[in-house]
C-alpha cells in the first residue's frame, strides 16, 4: 500500500446511526431493494441506483465526491426477517 | 475506551410476532471505511458474530484499486447454501465514533455473490475486538483487545 493512498472522509458512525434512525421511514421506501449513498452525517440520501456503480455515477454527475459518502443497501419490502 | 454505536432501525410494514408486534428491526450495522491502494469507500456493514470472514462485494475492490486476479481464494456459503468464491486482499479498515477512531489492516474477502449487507465477521474485524451487544439499549460496544494490530 503506497503512502499516497486516499484515506476518505472521517465518518462518526455513532452520529451517523443516530441520524439514520431519525429519518422518516417514508423517505427510504422508494429505495427499497436499491443501493443508496447517504451523506457522511446520515441525514439525507444523495444518490441511488441498482448497484454500487450506478450510485457512484449519479454522485459524480451531481458533483459529489464518492469518497465522502456512505453506501448502503436499503432492505427490500419482503425482507422482514434476515436469516 | 470503547466505541459505541446504536443499532440501525429498519421499518417493517407488518407487526413482528417475535418482537411483540413491534414494526421495526434493530440491527447492529455501522459505517466502516475501507482504504485501498488507490481509493477509499465507506459502507454500511453488519457486525455478524456468525460470519467467519469480513466480506464485501467484489465491485468494491475496483473502487479501492485492488487487483483480485491473482488473489488467494476460497469458497463460502451463506443461508442459501450456494457456494460462492471469496477472494482475499489486504485493506485498511476504519471505524469511529465521536470519541475514538480505530484503523487497522486486515485480509478481507471479496465476493461476486449477492450480499444482503457487507459483513464484519471474525477474521479481519471481530477477532481484534471485544464486542458487547447491549440488547436492551440496542447499542453495540467495541473495545480493542490484545491482538488488535492497528492504531
């Protein structure tokens, strides 16, 4: 690993999770089964798509550095239980 | 010092019988940053004491600048029991809360199999921490142990 590696944005996961839990469920419903990018604070969705690369493309198209976000998969509507 | 995170809560449309009719699932998921030779990426990942390895989608290797073509590999199986190839490479992982930041290098697995969530499993992650799952508070506490290789 070289010393010029990019090290990404600092994510405070405690704050991120607290903010994620405050988001109204209705906000995430349209993204069920999709991948999304949250801002580093977990307060809003910046991009969405069918896979990681689709989300990354949307971020770049809107001028957002993909290394400053958190990628997440929103569970599908039929995923009541994870086994 | 310990890292502390609340569980992420997921809204469920129907009352959950096993949770006394509650309509949300609490899950021990946190954001982890992966740092590779030419890039970094932050992803939600599930702390999974039942997972042997720390496992992320293969697509992320490209983002991080990792060439998996000559990487050591193995096979894995999840709930569906379908075998999938796992290829291993070294990355730096970082997790943090508002008081503490931990960053360590580990061999983690990458797979083309469809993952419900990336997994922070024993090898590469949980082996280096004492993990306490506070079911009552829906909070996760991680404390580095003597084998922790990072800073």
